C-alpha cells in the first residue's frame, strides 16, 4: 500500500507541475504582450489599446483553461479499482503475489469496454469501503453484495454476478443429515422459508459458526433469523477455511463457491450442507461499489463512472464475457 501511495503522490506532483507550467506561460504571455503594447502606446489610441489588451487576456485565459482541461482528462481516464485478493475464486493472488480471479479478469474487460486505463489494487476487506470514501481508489470489485445497508454509504452498479451463500462442514458432521430445501430466498419468504429457518435454528444451537467479518454472512448469523448463534469472525476467508478444517469451527458460512473452490484446491473433505441462501440479508447480487456522486467535480466524475460501469456491464453481458468468466472460475454461469 505504501508503494501505491508514493505512486499516487508522484502522479499528483506531475499534474501540479503541468498546471504551474501552463500558468507560468500565461503570466509570461501577459508580461510580453503588455510590454509590447506599452512601447507602442504613442501610436495606438488609448481606447483601442485597452480593448486589445482585454482581447489578449480573454484569449490567453481560454488557452489556459483548454490546457488544464486536457491535462485533467488524462488523469480522469485513469481508474483505480480496489479488491481484496483473498476471496477465491472471486479474487485472490497467485504464487508470485499477482492479483487473479473472476473479478480481476472482469475488471480488465470492463475497463477495455469503457476505454479507461485501470489499475487494480489490494485492500483488506474490513477497510474496503472506508478506503473508497477516502479516495484511495475509485471503485470496488471484491465480491461485495448489493445491500440496503451498504447503499446508505456508497452506491452500486447493476449486479454482474450472483453470490449464493451456503453452510459448510467437514465430511462426517452430524449436520449433513439436515433435511432442508435446496435453496431459500429470504426476500420471497413464505412457509417453506420459515420452516427451513426453524430447522436451521435447532441444528445450529450450541454450534460454533465461523464466517468472515464485515460480511453479509455475519449480518445474517447475527440477525436472529436462526436464533442466537455462537459466531466466530475472521479477517479473511482463508482463515475461516483453515479453522473449519482444523476443527475449531463446527460449521462455516460464506459464498458456496468459496468452499467448493477451497475443497477442490486443497483436497480437504469440505462439504456443503443445508440450503443455499439468497435475498434479504444476502443482498441482490454482486456489483461495483462507487462513491455517491455529489455537486463538486469529483462527485460529477463518480456519477459518470457509475454510468460507464453500468453501460460496460450491459455490453459484457450481451457479448457473453461475464458468463464465460463465471464458468471458467466458478464452474457454472453465475452472471446476472
């Protein structure tokens, strides 16, 4: 992160230097023209002399503004996108430390469509939204579900992928015998959902349920929908997986693909149990998180960026890009 801040400072120093250069040229032009006009004052009518000076001033101002606009546009086309790098297969890192995953590749595709130069940077999950608000980057693509609670602070693009959640245990757990539907949608509700939540309440009583902090999964477990649960939170999904396999967790809750991806790559006997979850506390799919637009220049840029992302997501969906990447990383089409 330190190197990223240094780069950011260097970029702004470059920008300010160019502004000062333009202003210096403007000042020089005024002095030169003023000297020339004054030397000819005997040959020029005073009224015409003042009018010509004003015309020169206006033209120079327009030249300065055009130059600043050109410089500003160069920087406006550069976008930083924050991701966690610790939530496979949505986003993670390879052996060399490079960011990889579904959202990393999707971000690159969306940036191509938008015509923006993008840099993807790593950010801890629990500091993701604060970092966005502090303008450390311009957008979030980190498996972040669109929820009403988050929309109080930031805005979201349309959803680009659906993230169904699931409980996971080690093979042989007594929870494997739970009798529930394949999936439930908390927004739709109904008698089947109520019955399933009652079954889960009884099954999870006295169990230690592990999940990543600051997530929709933690919110659900603490909502009371499945009774009073002993919740243990972790900074990353990797830590959840490790404690599940080591026996420090009886059961864990996360995106279903987070568990299946871990089981496939680690060879550990992690299995999904109970229903998959969507709607309600689990949000309305995953989207790009962006600062809420305002009346100032940065707010206007953020509002435009939201429109650009929405348009790019539509294009990527129509071209089959999102479906292709989802199947590659998830094993099924999770596009929305």
